[in-house]
C-alpha cells in the first residue's frame, strides 16, 4: 500500500520535512497548514518540490469549526473555505481534512451539521476537492467515528466522506468493529497513530504523546484490518503529535516512522518482507577503549582470560565459560573512551537476518576487513550499536572466531557462565524507536516498560528478549543524565554463586560498588534470611530481589569509562532487579559525584 506522513509529525522547516519523508521511502505527505504558512516557498514551489522528491500531496489539513453553527457564522466559514480551496489548487492537493467542531457556537444538531457539510462539499466539488470529515475525540458534539459517519451518510454528497483516525477512535475506547459497516469508497482518508496507555485528558494525550504504530498500547493492526476489509484503497498515513519527535532530527524520525508502517503492513498481511530470524544467543560483546589496561584489569579480576588476538586488528578476545568479550583498542576507541560498541548475535540464518534488517530500513554497515577475515553481516541499531549476525558453531558458514589466533592462557576461574543480559542506554529521543527496532528487526519480544527513580529524575526501561532468555537486552533512557558514568552501558554475567564470584573479584583487586547500609536495613524488613546471609550481602554490596518465579542476587563493579559490569545469580527470577535500580543509581552517583 502507499504510505504517507503528516508534516506535523517531523521537526524542521517544511522543505526539511519533505526531504526526510522522501529519503525514508514515503510515497506522499499530508501538508499541515501551519507548516505551509511558515514556509517562505509559494504553494507552487512546494508542489514542484514534492514532485521532484517523488511525493504526492495526499491531504491538506486541518479545516476546523465548520459545521452546526449559525448561518452568519457558516457564511464566514464558506468564505474561508473558498480561499483554502484556491490555495489547495495551487498546491496540487485534492483532499481536505475537516475536524468536528469545537466552536462555542456549535449546536447539537446532526441535521444542521449534515446540511452545512453538504454545502461545503458543493463548494469543494467546484474545485475538484473532496472533504474528509473526522470526529475529534474532544469534539463539542461529534466525538466518535460512527457519529461522524452518520452525519456524512445523511449529507449524501459524492464529495463528502469520512476520515478515520486510529488515535481518536481508540483513545475513547470505541469499538472499531463498526468501521466494517462504512463503504470503503466513503472512507476518504486513514490516519494512524499509536499511544502509550495513559490516564489523562484526551486532548493533552493527543497533542503530546502519540507515537508510531507498534510503539504504544493501542491495537492499531486490528483497526487497520477492519478498514481494509471495507475495500479502502487510500494510503496508510501517519499523523503523530509528539514533543520528542518534534525536537529530534527529522531524518531518523522519518525512517522510524516508515519502518513502523512496514511492520504494520506485515502484521495485517498486506506485505511479506523477509521473515524475522530470532537470535539464539550472544556470541560476543565488543568494547572499544583508548587504553586496554583498566578494562583488562577488571576482566581479569572477574576471572576472564585473554584467549586470542585478532590477526590484523588490535582486538583481544577475553573469555570465561560461554561469555566472550572483545576489547578493541583501534582508532574508534580513542574518541569517546571505553564503551560498548558492538554485539554479536548468534543466528540460525545470518544472511536471512541481514535481509530482514535491510528490508526494515536498518542501516547495513560497511566493514573494514582483511581479505581473509570472515564476511560478517552487520547493521546499526538506532543508538549506533553495531549488531553482527553470527554462526559461531556452524562450520559451513563464515565464523568470526576464525579471525583470531589463540594465545596461551589458563581457564577462567571467576564462576561466570555466560552473558545474562546487556543494558543499553538510549539517546533520549530514540527510546520508542529502539524498542520497535529490536522487536521488529530482530524478532525479540518487548516486555512492559517500567519507570525507575534516579536521584536526578526518572529513567524509563524496557527489556527485549527471545523466548528462552538466551538473549536479553534492557533498553533504558534517562530524562536528564548528569554524568556518563551513571548512565553507562553495562554487561551482566550469569553465575551460579554470586557470593563466591563477588569475593573472588574483590580478592583479585576488583572494586565492587558500595551499597548504603540503609538498603540492607530495608531488606531485613522485607524478607527473611538465613543466619549470616544478610551480613554477607552487606559486606559485598550484593543486592537482592524476589518475584513469583524465584530469587535474584546481583552486584556491580565500579564504572570503567562508560561501561560497568554486573554479576547475576538468577534462580528462576525473570526480571532485571528493577526494584534495586534506584539504589544502584544513587550509589553510582555517590561514588562518581560525591
């Protein structure tokens, strides 16, 4: 299906928005009136620019407060409408959005509303324009899609139809089943938006918190299926009011927007992109650093051994159990200090995973490699983290491990078995995009979003995981990070005995994050422990939580650059210790900021 986006959904000038929409792959745009009014370009120039970019102008919007008003007021509205229809002719737009009235003089009279909308359609028809009437969720007298349709049906005019908007329908809890009773040819336009499920005034909800389909809590696919069942053949168009998107760069936002429509079309069965190839494990995590010594010291204290070195690059492989870390001291690591740069994901079909990623607009990364290096496919996540699709144990496929020459080493002794999860802090404007990316491109399941209290604000966190938990990625974003050491990425290592692992780390010279005594006083009130157990946790800085499935014991190292490490003993527990996150964050602030 054709795809479109309202210019109000993107940041920047009108020409910047049009360029971003075109580059992201949209077929058309809705021109928001304020964007046109603020543009120095004439309507004719905008029309030409859209044509040059391969964009159709699918809708001009909005026209407000038209219907069910006194005759003198309506005559004024018709004069305004004539001017707008002339402008639309210059612009090359043939459909106008008319929102249900919120005018204080509007009356609750469906017959009058139908009669006046019919007269508006008479005027529009003279200009070759169609009128799409939409029920605003906060409309003065018309606030539901079925009510708006009854008025359109009563007007019975060929140039008058309805516009369906998923936000206005689903935010009110309206049943979309009735959409199937509307003839497809009378649905002149379909606008789509998702939203988080919030208990707030619907107008403020609409103006600030809409998001792209798949990023909120609405069942947008069900609504779209019902619309398509009517025979509607117009574009799928995004109209999203969101404070974050309006401040973020238009280019990445437009790509995220178009990806959401590609995934939506797949969900409703309109298209069939390459199937998702769900990763089956973590092959490696790659750290870049200007100085290998500090991070090597921490890894050594954790019991990792330096087992191999890349044949042609300054990259060392550190390993313990099934946990593998690459430490890269190449030029990239000298710019930003120690950080998590890449993740290798075990894949049953690396080429298929790459095709899926490319089809859903993930940037495919060029890779600087020697002729003999394994040709691994890699894409970039929204935060810039490189994702490699690997088949470590498949002899018939390229193997990244073959790029490394083994070094003499002793087996690691820190008790680490594998990588339990990775925690990635997202740029503030990419949290929802990151969730959609990992869910749609990688096929991971997104868990519920949680808010975590930080001493300087709230952090949002949402985990994505495969079915068996062998891949777990916790995505988070802070409202106003105060220093990079607190809002750093981190790696969590699974161990069967966190007490022993923590003691080994400390005895080897590692520094654990100190936890305030008040935390342990609270633990004593919340849970019962065996004799001496709580004192051991207090001594080592081990945190504790319990859910319906089991217990969770974990502790943290001090931060190295922009990375820190976590030791995790997960006994049936399914979460990530969110209950303890505020304590950890406060402790890190205390260590780094005093």
